[in-house]
C-alpha cells in the first residue's frame, strides 16, 4: 500500500495496467478503480469492496470519444454529455459488447461518467476506461477524503492518490435512459429539473 499525491500518478497508472486497484480523487467522492477490461482486477475490486457481484459498476471515461467505445451514445445521452460532463452525472445506457459482463452484472446497460477532476482524467487518459465506484466498503459511508478509504481498504488497494477533500462531497446523480424515457436512479448533485431542461433543449 502506498499513499501518493498527484505527482504519483505514474505509479497509479502502472498499478492499473498490472491489474492492481487504485483509489483516486473525483469532484464527488473518492473512487476505487480497476481497468474495466481486466476481469481478474474487476473481480478483485468487488471482493475488496465486499460488493455483491449482482450490483453493476459504473465506468469512468475521459471524454465522449472514449464513452462511445463503452456505450451507444444516442441523441438524449449526447445532450446530457454536452450539458453536464465532465461533472457529477452518471448516465446508464446500452453497453458495447466489448464491456465485460462482470462490470455490468450481466446487464446490457452500463453507467458512464466523466469525472470533473484533473487527476482522475489524467489517470483515465493514460490507462483507458476504469471502474467508477465509491472508495468505501459496501454499505459504509462514501469516502470524501483519502484517509476514509485507507481505513476501509488498507492493503487491499496498492496505491491511494491523495488530493485532499473532495469539493462536492456527495455522489453523482444517476440517470437511466431507456426507450426514449428518463428515470432518476439516484438523486445526487444534479437535479431532475436540470436534466429535463437539458433533454428538452433544442
């Protein structure tokens, strides 16, 4: 286990490439990440987090182009990406077949998010898409500073990137787009009205 500042990003990149787990900062809460295409690493993440395997994981990407490799971006999803991302919104849409089933708990949908944090974005640009789930044991409070993540995971995670307290300190809003309809799965930093306004904009 190693705690580093943002200058330790190359160590974190190396760990993710080698199938290790990394705790990284976002604007909402600290996240625990693994390379989504490394199924052994994703399995390890479920086990370290004590998260049930039937609960899908979201994916953090760096930009729309990377999002399109993970999911099918329709017009509605595109509007939400343009309006809110990078930012505290996770959009659930139809996944690309290349995304391993373990990430989505066998679902055909995947949650995607672009974190509004320079360290998270640099990490993702260097590694590719990573798991975006809060850095806490399942059912524990979200970690808004790195010490809370260390207290939960200890040596289960190889590198912790410490960038101080998260600016928002509450999780992203999760929105599900399906068959032309929109549903709020979890209310977070962005309101339902803001999302409806963005979807209805011309």
